C-alpha cells in the first residue's frame, strides 16, 4: 500500500539524483530522502563512484539533523560512514522512513552493503523506486521486511537509463549550449556554473568526440580546468582529414590520447561518450545519440549559426544552473 506522500518524497530523491547525472559514472545516479516523524531531515545523493552511496549520506545527514551534532568522520568514506552508523544506539532511526531511487545494494564491492546496513538500523520503512537491474546485484529488498517497492518507478528508470545502456555499448550524450532564440555561435554562451558542470562531465567520460570543422574553427582546448579534481578527456576528432595543425590547444594536453577517425567504431564499446560540436556533428551521429544535454542561456543573439538538423526529443529533466536552464532530453530521432 502506498502512503499518502510517498510520491512526493520520492520525487525529491529523484530530483536530487539528477544533480549528479553522469558524474557518478560508472555507477548509476541515486538519490535518498529521510523522513522522521513526518519531517524531512535529509536529502542526499551518491556523488562519485567509490564513495558513500545515497542511503549512507542521507542517514549521516539525518543523524546530524536529529542529534544537533556535526559528524567528524569523512562521510564520503563508505567504510567509515557505515561503521559510524552501525555504532549508533539501537533504534536511533526507528521512527524514520528512507526513500531511495534504486534498490539498496546487497553485494559487497568497493563499498559495504547498504541493504545490510538498513537491516541493522531497522528503520520504520524503506521505500524504493526501482529494483536493482544488474544480475547478481539484486536482493537487497529481500533482506528487509518493511519495503515498499515501485514508487515512481518509471521516473527512476529514466534516471538510470544511461547506466543500463553503458553496460552494453557506448552511451552517447550530445552537449550543446544555445541562446533562447536557438543561436550557438559567438563565443562562450553559458554561465560559469554551466561551464563548471560541463568540465565535471568531461572529467569522467571515456572519450569526447568533436567534429573536425569545429576544431579548425574554434581551436579548443577541451580540458577540465574548471573541475579542481578533473582530468582532461581523451578526444576523437571525427574527420576524414589527415593533416592537422598541432598548435591547436587540444593537441597539447599532457596525458591525453587524441585520435582522428572518419568512423564511429568507438561507439560499439561499452563506455560513456560526450559529443561536442555543431550542426554537422549532430547530423552525422543521428540516432547514435542517446541523450542531449542543453544549456539554454537567457540571451537573444543575432548570430546566424544554429542547428538545422531535424530530430524529435523527449524532455527528461530540467533544472536551473546559474542563470541558465539545463535540459536533459532523450533523442527520439527524425
């Protein structure tokens, strides 16, 4: 039976997880909300592969809200956070419900099992949107006798679609920045916050693909300098041209692999691919693009450069980022 506000709380968890879409690669984005005695005490999300999962971060945050204390442990160290939560007095979270967008993990990997932790903490309820889709990783809900499954499952499925696809082949995201009247030329369009977000995505992808025309015209660096912990992505220039001006900055990034290819064979390998480019690149990829990530800036521009390719999109999620509007969309094709 669904409780009256289950959908409301789960939507908060889903929205929080979207804040870290792709940034958790190769893990899926996951959000969690803790409600105690009818009051929201924590909203958190998994932030980076190898660090604490959403449930753990939310429970640590809930402890701080309920106790009035600030923990001294590194909450992103999963082993330290699990040990801290297991050391709390029995029944500390007995009046709490946790909402999680993905079934708590039953397996032990780089991080301990969240299902085992929740079993020990014995919360009043555990509400889950989507079952764990990876064979051999499920079963977390079976360990818990107080689980409600399937709340906003369709919305949670959209959230983890990239994770499902990059298990089998490349998941391809086409990034574009444009003005309110659809113009893409004339230098930087996005806010500083949007630039920082793009650089965070660049730092986790397996490869960045860019069209040869854009490289010759814009002479980009394509690094991740706005991400303090980032790394510059490897780059494939999609072009039939073999002679290149190697003074273009992207060629001079230390530790980077730059390939020039007139094929898209790299898309057959399970991976996360970011594409940046203009109208030609968008048309060349066509239905090989899974999602589009649009940074829409509140400006009008007389610049004539725009995208002239026909495609249909399905909006998945929108959010403010600085002064811009960030839109995640599914590519449905022509």
